[in-house]
C-alpha cells in the first residue's frame, strides 16, 4: 500500500529551465535550482522535455510539514502530464498559495497569500489561461532531494557493474574465453580481424584469471564509494583506473569548499590541485607525470 501524498509548496519557490547534459539527468536541475536559491540543501521536481530540464524547487529547511510531500504544480512544466500549455498554474493549500506562470520564454514563480498570488496573476498573466491544480493529487509529483536521486543513480550503476563482473568470472569458471570489455568498447569490431579478436579474448581471460575475484570486487566497491562521495559533495568522479599491478588510480573534481578531511582519508597519497577559476579542486591519488608513484 503506497503512502498518501501531502500537497505542499514551499516559499520561496523557484523554477526555470536547464540544458540537458551528459551527466545524470537530475544534475542540471539541481545545479540551477541550488544556484537560484543560494542553498545546496534543496528539494525539487523536474521534467525532461525537448532537450531541456524544467524544474521547480525550494529550500529543504522550508519543508516543515510531515509526510510524503508533493506538488501538483509540476503540471505547469512543459512535458509534464496534464500540462495545458502557456498559462498561470495555481495551487492553494490551507497555509498559502503558489503560482507558476509558464510562457514561451520560460517560467516565473510566486508563493504567498492567496491575495498576493491573485495580484501576481493580474499583473503578469494578462491574456493567459488560469488553471487551478490544487486538487490534482493524482498527478502530483513527490519533491525529491539530490541525495535521494544520487543514491538511486549510484545503486543502478553499481548493480550494472557487479552484474558484468559476476558474468565475466562465470565465463572463466566454465572455461569460456572472456571479452576484453574496455578495448572492445574503444575499438570498433569491424576494424578487427578474427585473429585479433581471438587474441584480445585470450588476453582478457588471462588478465581476469590473474587479478582474481576478490581484488576485482574490492575495486568495484571502492569505485562505488568514490562515485557516491563525488555526487554527495556536488562533484564528479573523473576516472577510475586499475593498473596491471592491480593498483587503482582515480581522480575526483570537487567544490573548493569541501573540507580536506573528506578526501584526505581516501588515500595516503592524495594530491590536491586548484582548477582554473578557483571554485573547483582536483583530488587524485595518482602521481603527476614524470614522478614515481608512492609505494603502496
């Protein structure tokens, strides 16, 4: 039995449009909303539509109502269910009201008393339709947090990686040649002759046999931990590589305000470099080119 939703709209309420990127789909919406609210702890809803991410958001500290909170104003976002085109989408609750004005150029938001919202509509929505979505509980969308979205993303990624790892070792166990996934991904199959493909398969099997099961699982776990840390700190995992020695090297990009204790515990050989602009740092456990790596 699903938990009933409680309709709630925070004040202040912000909204807008962000371009869809190659990162997780929620990230552009989160970044734009956090910037607009000047707060990294937010809740948001978003809709992906025609290469853009349309979103509504509020500060997490303003969600002071118990229950699973949701908003019917998601209907105002282009591409959402029951979106009726340009117009003023209004939602009234017992405490206050909110409106999302959707036009061809973007969206505007306002939250306050019923009278405040009525004045906003009169001043800015002349000639547009007014849609009351206060009672649209069936079409409401729960407010999300970036941490919750990140956990879902990392969980799915880790599941795919572990499935691939288990599959590779199962193939080895029955004596079938494994595929060198990394090289196969980077090199179109059409450019390889049969002999080359077979050679790569044999090399893959040999490498997997040498690395053994437990180290691989440890490396997958370490990679998942790094990715989780990166997302939770509003950064990104740039790369994670396993050398032939079995040693893993990695690089993170994190906001410069992240405390050093967060990343210094990751490795005894952590190196930190400030990137151009000053707002981001690079954290890596790999020695710079030309320098020997620290003993492991």
